């Protein structure tokens, strides 16, 4: 079984600049509170129902709050023949690196 790679924020940004697909697998309230403007939201529990919605011709960078759920999502995607990596440290690392975070309303935060 292929092993999922972990990447840092700078590598995720580099991949995003090369058309990678950023996939945020957090719950809806977490997404609404603050997320990368580059990301698409599909909660981890719903991921199996959305495989047809994901690109097979691009690397998928999986993101959650700290990297645990996104690692599970990434491993699931790899096992289903997607090219995926995990953002180590998740949105917490993203915010700590000073990257842009947007919210559906109010001041963006990571919960």
C-alpha cells in the first residue's frame, strides 16, 4: 500500500501554485470559522460520497485543523488511486505561517 507523504505549508503553497487541489476535510463549523481561500470543503465523513467530484489529474493536498483527519483522508484517497499529500500541522500551521484565512462571516479563526 502506498504511504501518504506529509508536507509543510511552503510545499503546499508551491503545489497550489502548480494547480494542486486543496481539500479541507474539517467539519462545517470549522470551515465557516476560517479556511484557506484556495481550498474546497468536503468533510471527512462525506469524502467517500464525493470521490467523483475530486480531480484525478492533480495532486490533492488534504487539510484539517492539525493534520490528523487530513492524514486519514489522504490515505483513503491514495488507497483509491488519487495522488494525495497531507498538510502537516493543518490550518493551525497555515495560520502560524501567516497565510491568508477567510471566514464565511466575521473575523477568521481556527477552531
